[in-house]
């Protein structure tokens, strides 16, 4: 499932948890996940409230332990078995350490050091799991303006920790709104969930939820909108890397394409072109996910000797697909399944055909027959 967040009024840990509860994450399941941390003296409630005329769920944490300052190591020990929560705490500790110039292990976490932070981070992790969320996407964040009072005194908005976390995430931001609208916990959860930033991705929409903030300001609905949907043929944001070369041999270019695919490029190909003075040349094209672009750039520049390349953001329409494996006389053949049919992996077919001394078409037929039988058997067992 895909979750897209619309933080037009910002984001905090309790707003995100409230939005997930509003989408249908079971409250008892979230409570059980928090209870497994061994935390005492807390209670989680889901209140139905209205913000700017929009009905929303507010996640309220009641605590009897009012301590708001703990070492990062103490919080990490509490949430160590919950990867999303543990990463959120680590991210906050690291940016706080950088801001104050101390070791992360010695960081005291002030405003985010209380029970409510454990409940928010662990609760969000549990709610995402209970809703079956595989991907988190997020639109531009409204950062607010002005100042905020903290244990360190009056700080600017966004708070230094929040700004550092959003910079780590490469988040798009705007400065509208008044007061603090994005909290360190909210920003850390975006980093911890691996949120991708951009417009609403293509999906089959299945639910809409609203998580309420504590304030109810005039003129703006203080809610976090969350859209949940199933992946269909969706649009993926990619980068197209290109460079023109006129002094590289065909052997090197063929080797380059292979290296790029091995490095995780979604596709790599060559186009013949004519450059200035009528020189024959090639354009090297690489389609790659943004997080893998730097590695592919290094490969292109090293193998071609080019002095630079072009980066163009592109959208790729991708249909859902999956891979299964069948056995043909002891040889594993991968089958790629898409909406319009099944195709065996050529390299697997070629290796099996050579080992079995059979024609490629015969190995292909056997692999597809076995795949169809397996699919039919699976349907009967459902």
C-alpha cells in the first residue's frame, strides 16, 4: 500500500499517528505495540475533533511520568526492537549532537524526551505496519514562522533540529503559516520511514484520513491529510543521465552498459548521433532512481572520460510486476509476471539450455508450462 501525506498545516508525531488511526489502524493494535516496549505510566486515546470545519482524529497521550529530558541512549534502548522508531530517535540525536557540538551518546533530548515521543514513534511504526503501508510519500511541508520557546530559550522556526532533519531528507518546504508547524519528531519520522517527496503518486485510492494538531487556529485547518491507496500502474520519479562521446570504442561502450545495469540502473542504452564537423558519435543514456544516480554518474565519467553529463528529472509509468522461480531439470528459471503475460529470464534460459543440451525454445516451453501449472495449483488452494 502507498501512503501520501499532505502536510499543508505541517506535521508532528501525534498528527501523523492521528491520521493513521483515522485511516483505520486499530487503536488496540497500536496500544499493544507500545506496551511491548515496557513503557509504564501512559495511556493513548483517539479523540474525534474538528479543525477548520474538518473532522479529524487527535492522538492524545496521557502520562503520569512527566519527565521531558532523557539521554538518547535511554530512548534508543526503549525502542530498539522497532526499526522506524529507533531510526527516528537516532536521527534526532545525531542532528542535536551536531548542533550542540557533542557526542550523540551524550545528547539530552529535551522536548522530545518524554513518554509521548515513545508512544508517537512506536505507535506510528505499528500503525503503518497494521495498514500494510509499503511506501510513504509526502508533499511540500509548511514550516510556519516566528519563534518557539524551548529549554534552550527562544529559537527560530523552524527549530534547528527540525531544519537539519528536513535537510537530511531533501524535503521541499514553504514558509507559510504561523508558529511551529513541523516538529522534530514529525520530521524525524519522515526520515525514518524513507518518505519520498513529490506530488501525489498514481494509486487506486482506498482511504482518506485526517490527523489533528493540538491547536485550532483561525483561517487554517490544523490537520495532516493522509491518502492511502493500492499501487496500480504508477508514476515513478527517475533521473535520465546523458552524455555524448565520440572517442570511445564499441567494446568500452558495451562494457559501460553492463556496469550500469549491474549498479542498479533501471535501463541503459546507446544512441548513434552525428556531432560537429560530421563526426559519428554516441549518446549514453541512463535511467536511474535518484538514490542510485551518484554511483551511475561515477561509472559513466570513469569509463568514458567525459567531462560532464546532463541530469533530467523524468516520470516513468510502471505497471505492477512480480517474479517467481520454477525448476527445469535442476535449473532455476525466473519468470517475470506482468498484467499482460509471463516472460522467462533470458539469461536463465540460456544457461539451462547449454547445461541440458536442449534448444532454447524447448527450455522456454518447459519453464512456461511449469509456471502455468504452479499458478493453477495456487488458485485451487486458495
